[in-house]
């Protein structure tokens, strides 16, 4: 109970504010927030969550899109180049939309990148290389069984990254 009022079961803003204030008291500052984006509703939710954190900490939001080239049989190299260019262009559009989304939440300090590779590995590497304080990633909403069979980027990142990860549903 707070001020003799019963707390609702779900009080994310109050709880988050309390936790963030405690972090500041301990001297833990958050300057760099990484948000991997894929253009999905879940990544937009992650942007909104990360934007709230960025405003609270006056942090920079780093938006990252990772595309993966599929394996093409030898001798068809011209298709790989074509696919790479198309995936890069799509990634650029996804990042532009993510930047608009972040700006719509009042964020001005934004860095953005589109890179190629295995999404989970590249997200983890990018976070290390750029010394991110936290990774905020959207969930794909897979059930536990499907997640175990298929693996998900958010699951891999949260289990293998060496820094705090938040999965936004």
C-alpha cells in the first residue's frame, strides 16, 4: 500500500520509477540504450519502452536493424548481391520508421545502423563493441514450445548477452 491506497496488481510506471530512482542513488547511470528493430509491432513497443528510459536517464537511443543473407548455391552469386542490396534498402526503411517512432516519443539523441549477419550474434557483438548499458528488444510473441523449437532472437540475446536485457511484449 502506498499512501493508504491499495496498489493495483500491475503498476509498471510506479515500479519502474522506483527502480530507476534506486539505480540513480547507487550511482548507476544509463547513457546508451540499444533497441534492435525489425519493423514489427513488438519492436515499436520496445522503442516506446526504451524512449521512456532514455528520457528518464537522458540517454542516447541506438536503433539497430540486422539483416541476414540466406544461403545461395554456388554459381548464383549475382542473386546474393541483388538480395543484399534489397535487404539493405529494406533495413534502411525499417530504421527510418524506427527513428520516426522514437522522435514521436520525444527522443532527439538517436544513433542508427543497419548491419548484416546473424541477428542475435550481431546484436550481442554491437552491444559489446559500443558499450551499451542495456538492450531493449521486442518479443516475437512465440509460445514456449515454438520458442524452443525455432529459437528466437530475443531469447538468444537475453540468454547470451553480458549486459542487462529487457524483453518487451
